[in-house]
C-alpha cells in the first residue's frame, strides 16, 4: 500500500527536531561547564519538546487515519 503525503511536512519536522536538539545540546554544554541549570532553560526545552510533539501528532494522525481507511478498519 502506497501513501502520498506532502514531503514539506517532514522537512519542517526535521528542521524542528534539529533546532530543538541543537538548543538542548547548547544548554547541556553550559550546564556541564558550570554545574548549574536555570529554570528558564528547562522551560525553554519543555516548550520546544511540546511544540515538536504537537507537530509530530499533526503529521502522524492523518497518516494513521489514511492507513486505517485503506485497511478497512
């Protein structure tokens, strides 16, 4: 079964993931250097992860529905 979807959705998702992981790595380096992590950094990471999770769900949900429709469930 072949499903056609917009590749731009996946490119955007890849960009979000790359952006979030780069920022988390920068925070981790600073934390490892200083031994201190700030609440604002934790909040920032949480915000990025939540945004990424929403984007993943927005892509996953329609694909899952198409898969269910094509399999007859």
